[in-house]
C-alpha cells in the first residue's frame, strides 16, 4: 500500500471563506444562521471522507483597510459571524467519523477554559476534535479583549507554550479509569485518580484538576500555521497538522523539509505531523466547463474587498502601504508571517510587484478531476505536502463536487482512502487508509 493523502476542509462561520465575493454566486447558500446548514455540510464532507474540517476564526471585525471595517464587512469579507464552538456540537451529532476543528487563541482564552471546551467536545464527539492554535497577531482583536496592544511575537509564543503545557496537565489530571459510575457501591469516581495540576509558569497558572474527565484522544489533535522562525519552532514541538499557504511547490517543499528537520532535532517522529498546503479548486466535467466556472467566480470579485482582505492578511493598511518594507512599522508587534510570505512568493513567481500581488484574489485551480488530481499528485509525490487544506468557493457546492468528482479520481489512483481506518481524528490523520 502506498502513501495516501489527508484532506481537511477550511471553513468560516459566515457566508464566504477565503475566496472574495464568492457569497454573491447564485448557487451560494446564505443560510449562515440555520443549524441545518452546518449539519448537512458536515455530512457532505464525511461522505467525501475528509479527515476533518476546521473553522478559521476572527475575534472581531477587521478595520485595517482605511481605518474602518466598512469595506471588509460591508462587501462581505470572510467573517466569523457565529462562534464555532456553538456549531461543532451540531456537526458532531450529525456525523461519526469527520474530525472537527476550532481556532482558539492562546493570547486571550485562558488555558483552563480551552482545556474544558475541547475536552468536553472530544468526549461528545468520541475523539474527533482538533485545536487550531493561534497566538493572535492583530491589534483590533486585542482591543476587543481589553488589551491596548499585542505583546511581541516571541512573548506570544512563549505564552502559547505555557498554555499548551498547562492544558496537557489538565487533560491528564483524570486518569483513564478515574470514572467509576458504580451505582451499587455509590462510587461515582475514584478521587485518588484525579490530580491537581499545580501548573505555574511565567504567564499561565492553573491549579486544576480539570472538572472534565479524560477524553478519548486525551489531548485534541493539534493544528497550527506557524511560518516565522518562532512559529516553526512551536509547530515542530506541538503540531500534528500544519495549515500553510505556500505560493509554489518549491516553497511548500522547503517548508515541509524544514519542519520535519526541526521535529527530528526535538526527538519527534516527523510522520506525526501532516503538512497541508491550501488549494482552492474549481471542478468541471470538462476543462472548458471548469474554466468557465472559474471565470464567472472571478467576475464577481470586488476589487476593494480583495485589498481590504489582503490588508487583514498582512496586517497593514494597503491603501497606503504598497511595499513589503512599509508593512514593518517601527514598534509594531502585529503580523502573520505566512500571509506575507505567500504574497511575496506569488509576486516572485509571477514576476509582478508586491502591490500587484496583494490586489489579486487567491489563485483558483480549475480543471477536470483528472487535471486537479494531477496537480495534487505532483505536489504529494514530490513530498512537498502530506495532503491539502481545501477551502470552498461556494457553500455547499464545492464540497459536493469534491466528493462526487475529485475524490473518486484520487481513489482510482490509490491516493485517498476508501474507508476511515481509525476511530479518532488522530488515528485517521496518522493512518489515512
């Protein structure tokens, strides 16, 4: 049996994901606030045998472009209009195998709350939870949590390490057999098997024990998107799935090679972490159909929204900052390295300026199932990745077409599972069938 891909879906709790203006498409459902939307979407992804889906999130409305949120939210930028923690239990109830991921910030959510949220969700989903760990790199989000600004990136990651360590202690504070449920003896739990954590760090303190028993995975599957040197160091220590946005195959290969080398240096098996670049696909029964569909999506794009969204990505007002150098304002601690790197890589690969790159929507990979599978297979067999993050252009059509058209082609080539092999998300990531 050959190596097989992992596939993870990228979601936002709003009308659109990463492709700008896609909510304007006539086929796009706008029933964001209906529970059935999320239940059905989860079932569609499970039928396509995705490893997991995960919700990206934002802790506020971006107002980086022109100092206002008007263009971003007014024109329909990707926004977290609902808290994904409310949606994931609905999706867990509607599925049996699909992994369920959420983004939570170590900068603003206390370790005890994170451990309780995710431990509870891992229990009710029977071991299918992922945590996309972020440190938050934007001041507008910090302001919503009462902070005047962000600490330096190094400090944010130092805090994240402590949150991870504290959560680990909380998740293991109940031994596996601590819960007794013995009615006859009147013994609900064995207190000798429930332990104080007494974690004391520079930034994080929590006494414990957790009030939530040990969950099936013990620790949820850890996702991350670190691209800076400090982010990569964090990923090498903790991550089991990495979300990245490289501009080219060569950039993806460099990233994966570097992460694996860092893991080896820490004594971790590099096979424990799956590197998953993002690719946005448009499928058609013929090449001309696919290209026509992509052209129509591109015709809907609002240029002002693209720049507003790019301003959010690179954490700068692109109404005035036109060069990479202009992004690095003295004294600023903001920044998300992966987004900046991707735009620089696109500019280099296409032979265009940075100012032109940030005004282009993310590229679409349009073609027949065989053409798209060729591209994915090329990256996969070159060991530039272990699979892919797949954002939608249209809800729920993109995932329906992936299941109906692309997955069978990948299965025919022996590149994707025909059944789930494990009971938990971690098992399915490590053994993709």
